[in-house]
């Protein structure tokens, strides 16, 4: 996996994991990894482009480009994955909040 970085905002690790994901047989494991990658790509976009909204369509297009069309995620699946991430983050923040220390 010594190819040049195609999209710097995602970095080498995202690109390498995409290259790995396309080698997996279609199924639940590959779908789970695709959702995880898409959420990570949204997060990376937020880090690099704070002034831009990382729209689901942009992440979907970029994932397809990085995988040469072999990985894709629907806008609904990405939105659901982001909602799960946000709900989990809210629960963690609430459990770590100690107002009377």
C-alpha cells in the first residue's frame, strides 16, 4: 500500500483502510467497515475544512473515488451512522459531566 495519497484531507490511513475494505467479500463486515470509514471521513473533513459543511454527498463521492467505485454508502446509511455517533458522544459527555466536584 505504497500509493501516493489521493486526497490529503483524508490521509494515508483512510486510503489504506479503503484499499483493505474493497478486498473484503460483500456482507455485514464490509458494510460495517464502510459505515465506519464514512463517519471517519466526515470527521476528517470537519478537521480540515471547518468552514465547509461535509455534506453526505461529498463523502459518498469521495469514497467512491478513493475506492474506484467499489465502495459506496447511501445517504440514509451515512446519516444513520452519524446519528448513532452523535448519540453515543452525547451519552459519553453526560456521563463525564460532574458539576459538583
